[in-house]
C-alpha cells in the first residue's frame, strides 16, 4: 500500500535539488544587490571570489554526501526526508 506523501527516491532527490537551487538563487541575488551599495575596491572582488570558491567546495562535498544518502533509501520515503 502506497502511503500518503511518499515519493520515489529519485523524486526526493529532485525535490532536494529544486529547494537548494532556489536557496542558492536567493543567496546570489542578495550578493548582487549588496554589490550595488558597497565601495568598489579590488580586494573586495578578490575576497568574494575566494569566499565563493570555499563555499562552492563545501556545498559540492555536502551535495555528494546527501545524494549518496538519498539514493541509499528504500524505494519510497516521505517528501520531507530530503532534509533529514
């Protein structure tokens, strides 16, 4: 019997990707908006690239770990389990 609000693990992975894509878009939007109001100094741009690279590595590692976890689930899970 299929339980209510349960999805396949591939769908769960898609939900997680969409949620994180929306969150990443919002962070990028806030960053772009903040560049409109700060002083334009060369070292701020360099610092931004360094921070972007560090966060990119961190999120790439985290996404690999969570993808492996989600694909390791049984066939159906509640849709909110992409957070757990």
